C-alpha cells in the first residue's frame, strides 16, 4: 500500500448563495430589501419591508437582484450628491444617506452643561 496522501485541508468553500435580500440604507435594517424582477416587462421593483421605501428600475435580461440593488445604491448616492454637495467630504464610502441622522441631533440641552 502506498503511503497515505497527505490529507488536504479542504478549503472552506463559501457556498454561493444567490443574494435575494439586502440591507436597507435608509432604515439600516438587514435583509429587509425585497427585489422583484419582472423579466417579461424588464422592470425591477425594490421595496424595503421595514421602512417601505420603494424603487423601480429597468433591467436587462442579464440583470440580477444584486445588480438592481447596486443600481439603487448608485441612484441614492447621486441624489445625495445633488441634495447635499457639502456633505460628501472625504467620501467615506458609506451608503447610508446621512440625512436621516439629523433626527438624532441632541436638541434637549440640559442646564447642567452651562454651569461651570
Ligand atoms: Zn428600509
């Protein structure tokens, strides 16, 4: 009997999973984006099940859910650029529209702060 072959460490294969669900950049909810590809009409509809944001785009026969999602993200970034040109300093690469964050601004200043 020949010597045993060194057992090859099986590389942990990442299973190819078709992305069907994506994170919503508006409400930051994970996997809440629902994408429907209407192939016959070449239209894709994208909806967030959490915040209800919706978007529609034309697709080609080659487009997959991922493509639709990325197109959406692109369009969001474009909108953001239009709306808030001063906000894009540095290009942090974040998809989330920062505009939603302003609700967090702390407007309830406590008196204690003023005291020294
Ligand atoms: Zn959402």
